[in-house]
C-alpha cells in the first residue's frame, strides 16, 4: 500500500502512477517519510471515501469549505496574479502561538488513467509581490497538497492524498507531527461528511 518515490517536477504523472496501488480497503493514514533537517513528516494516504470524485474535488477547491473546516482561518480569498489564481489564507492561532498566513496556487485537472477519469487537485505555496508579509504573522513558505480521486463505484471514490507543511516559527517538530497525525483523520471524516450533507441537500 505504501510507495516511496523521489520528488519530481512532473506531479501529475507521479500521482497517476500511484493509482495502481489503490484498493477498496478502508482509509489508511500513515506517516511514511521524515523530512530532514526539519524533522517534519510528509504524509500519504490511500483509501476510499463515500463520495463521488467530482464532488470531492469541488469541495476541496471551495474556500468556504476551508473556512468551515479550519475555524482558525479568519481570512480567505483568491485573486489573479500573472495569469494564475492565487489564494491567500490568514490563520489566528490560540494561546501563545503566532498567527500564520499562506499564499498558494491551486490547480485542478481531469486526467485519463487506463480509460478511467481521475480528478487531480494540486496546491503549493508561492510568493508574489501582491501579498507582502504582514506584521505579527509568520508566513508559511513550505506547504504542498496533492489529491487524486477516482470512482470506485456505488457513490464511492478511491483517494490518494499527499500532504506536507512546515509551519515555520519555533513550534517543535514533534508537537506539529502529533497534531497532524491526530488532526488529519478528523479532516477526512469531515470531508466525507460535507459531501454527504451536500448530496442530501440536492
């Protein structure tokens, strides 16, 4: 179920190749690679969710869903920069933690893999002069998410998710790894629930 691959600029081909590993087993959430020298984990998930591929991709692209899913997000909007859609997120963190903000680009494509449609969503941090750093916030400069979704029949989807974020600042890596390992399974459950609620409304 786990595949270790070197990093590549050709993200779409890399993701599609991983669909050979997808099965109908329940979702598995596994830290598979520790990234030096930060000590932070990259995460890969392979499994199934109870929602169609198009809807899963739609919701992952929806800033309204992100604000609902992550209550710490107090500002989220997109704008065009040099022909690309650039998204800005601002997060207010509790207690003694400094707030974070993030600027990233996001793409969605529908690809063909052995005659079957695959929805692919990619997001990666970027830097553009239209979004200078804000006083009092730490800019997240390393964040990357890859999602590939394929129909598994009966209103279910085979899902591959890759996730890495370096929040910056002085948060110890073991604390952030612990938070990610405990938080992402809940994120997946909420993603599935959001799809089910949307389907009930329609």
